[in-house]
């Protein structure tokens, strides 16, 4: 295989980001419930206001709302002047999730060059640490670190690691499949 052009790397990252986002969704569906387990009462706890906020602009998410749902809802409210309905809210959350995953994949391709599972995993862990554990709570889009149990942090790390591995493997495969420059 010859050298990777920036275009090839970004294209491989875009496709890898889509596959990584799909893999992350599977993690949340299949693995996260096993890690999370059940609380003492055997059910989910009622969501509440974040008492551990580290946000510099105040809590932007609603109790129990994911960060992607909060981003979609806030953007909708700013542009439309009212809250979205339930179906629109779910669609916006998915759109933000996929947009972030694919966009992050393109960034990975631009930064990492040739796809690599180890680089992909490191990139996923970096996203978890910098964005999910840092920027997102600082912007009030999810509870502050102390407001999430350890299992929640572990699940988010696992989801981002899964994303990064799938991204790195897919980008490597896409590079092998693309014709030479």
C-alpha cells in the first residue's frame, strides 16, 4: 500500500466513525446493562437535578436527559422558540450522536493517518476523557463527575473504547480497500 493522502485518511475516518457509532450503540444495548446492574430496590432511580454540577454556564440538560438529547433539544429551542415533541427530541438526539461519531471519525482520520486499532482505541479513550468527562459536564450537558456512579463512568469509557476500536479497525480496512492515489 502506498502513502495515505489526507483525503483517504479523512474518508476512512468518516466511514470508521459511522461503524464506530454503530458499535457504540451495540455496547449501550448489550454490554452497558450488564455493567450497570440494578440498584438495591431492583429498578432505575428517578432522575433528579444535578447537585454536583461543574458547569460554567449552569445545568443545560434536564434530569435524566442524555448529553446528545440535551444538545438537540437546546438547539431546537434556540431556533424554533419552543420545545420539541417526543419523537423530534429522539430524532435530534440520534442526529447529534451520529453527527458527533462521524465527525469525530473524520478528525481521527485527519490526525491519525492510516487506520490502526490501537490508535483508534486511544482516540476513543481520549474522547471519553476530554469530551465526555470534561467538556460535556463543563457545559452543563450532563451531570458533574460526582453526580454519576462509578459504573456510569465505566460504561461511558467502555462505550468510547468500543467506538475507538471499531473506528480504528474500519479505517484500516477501508484504507486497504481503497484504490491507490
